[in-house]
C-alpha cells in the first residue's frame, strides 16, 4: 500500500488523537500552525509554521508537499481552509462556499432564514451604533457574539440595553472579521443538545447528541461538559436528524464530520443553533466511541483520504458517558486540582494540561481549559446529577 500524505491544520492537545491514529495506520503525517510549542508537532513526521487561517499559504504548502488529504479536526477557523485546499486540489472535501456559511454565524443565520428554519431575529454589525438601533428593535434579553469565533469565546447574554457596548467590545476581541452578531434570545426547554455527526456520500449516516452542561459561576454559554446519550425523546431526535440532513443537503455537504448544537423551545419547536463543518471539541468523538464503539476519529481520517466509509452507521448506546473540562472559576495561580473520592470511580480517562504554580484564567471559553476527563456512570440519574453539580466533585484550587 502506498503511504498516504495527510496534512493536519493545527496540532493542539485536542488534535493529538487523530494524529496518532493516522500514524498508526502508516500514513505520513504533516502538521501546520503558527504555534511551534503545540504538542502535535512533536508526533508528526514534519511540521510547518503556517497559519491555518491563511488559505493561500496552506494551499501553496499542500501543493508543494503533494498531500493526499487534509483535516481540520475540531477547528472552526481552519475548516474553510481545509475546504478551499481540497477544492483546489481535487481532494475529498466539501464546497468552500458552503463550509464558509457554516463557519460564519451571520452567513448561517441568513441561510437558515432563507430556507424556512426557525431562527431568532438576528443581524451582524461592524459598528456599535448600528447594533444599538437593532437592539432597540428586538429588545432584551439578547445574545452578542462574534460571527467567527469558536468554543463560545466572546459570547455574552445581555439583559439591559446599557450592557451592549461592553458586550460588543468584548466580542470584537475574538473576531477576526471584527463583525458582531446581535440576536434575540430564545428560551429553551431542557438541555441544549451538543453532538457530532458524520456524512457519507451526502447522507447523514450518524448523529449522536448529548446534553450540554454549563458552569454558571463562570459562563452560562461555554460548555463545561457533555453527557451522553441525550435525554430528548426519540421523536425529537428523529426530527433533529431530518432537519440537520435537510440543511446539509441544501449546502451540498458530501463527506466528513460535523459538530452540531440545537435545542427545542418552550413551545416544542426545533431550533438549529449551529453546525460546525468539523469534529467537535470537548472530547465528543472520544465519548461517542465509549458510548457506541463508533470511532469517528478513524472515519474522519479515512474519509479525508478517500477510503471507503460506507459501513458507518448509528449504533445503540451501551451506557452513560460524559466529558468534562477542568477549569478555574476565577483568575489565579494553581495550587492543586482536587478530585473527590466519589468522582474518582467514574473517571476512565484523564488528561491534565496544567500544574501547580501555573497562572490560569477564569473559564470564559474553551481556550481556558486546564484538563479534561471522560467519565462512566451506572445510571442516567447519577450522570445528570453529578454533571450538573460537578463543582462538588472536581475543583481547581488556587493559591
């Protein structure tokens, strides 16, 4: 078998599992980003100091290296670059314009409205004054967020109009486009659903959702954990699957992983929040493998290289599993990460990225994650109780 050359856009700790899989399969692994200290570079056969958002530079590198596949694992900013390079080089991928729509919150909201999906009243602005006029029209509460950030970075819920200026300025810090969405806040019924899916030859063959948990002492919109399986009804899950697939077909999305978020409102209506054209973060693919024995990391790499993925299908859940992101509730210096004895028996995988003496920040985005765990529970009740009250079981203690 000829050795395949695969380029990974990014080499963070989250991207190590697919890098390891590709190496184990005998592929030649190349990584690129602008952070030389990222751990994935140490595993790769070679790495290059090229920004994953510079699509022309990545294309030139890809052509020079004659790659056979390109992957933007768990990276929203790199997803359009992946699609652009694949389109230009005739590799497996999805239409660049479609991926750009999915990666940009303003473009996605406009797309959903055009195709009769339920959407909140939403507009995006470069200037604060224009946003103020729009807020007068839609009222509060409202959500203010960058059009192009990931991991819930820069997102604020405002309940008073006077809070807009500060929220707008905060969001600008996390936007490359320097464009901010201001939208109506819709009240959900129960947990928001966060999960991953996979498309093969234009069909959404798998969509596995979980319950999103948040640490409200830090940030109400940054996921601190995802528990599986989702407690939504089978009817709701089937409706969500149909609407996700309808959206993807309209975009001519043909192959590869997606990360999705949706919710049902108090009146029972389905609301599609976003579809990320890449695998989810927060260890979602790892948890799905524990839950169903479906290895989405394998299929992500195999699909990018044009290998047969036709056997991929949904499988029933075989237990109760969750991911949890270890984080600090305020800025400070780490003394220790404390685990209760009661939670230790649930942990089946543990990764710590920080140590005593490190300076850390309050958990306002996925970039402030200090470590992660995968947990297994005996019952759904135990899982939801512990995930909703994880501050009682895992704490970052500061000096």
